[in-house]
C-alpha cells in the first residue's frame, strides 16, 4: 500500500486500521450460515447459499 501511494505511510496506516476493524469480528460457520439464510440482503448471499 505504501508503494501504491508513493511512500504515504500515514495513508497506509489509516487503511490498515480501517481493515482491522472490519476483520475483528469472529463468527463460527453455523452462525455465518444462519445469517446468510435469515438476512440474505444484508449478508449478500445468493439463493443457493440460502438453501444450504
């Protein structure tokens, strides 16, 4: 990321911090499937995923 922004380390730190917040939540597989089945529009799941 730093190379993409031509050495802008502050920008890279901001992006990493934002991404860290995204991935901080842990969900087990059964909960993930339940979320996909009951909230398809929110989770972005397809009809095939909902059938599982």
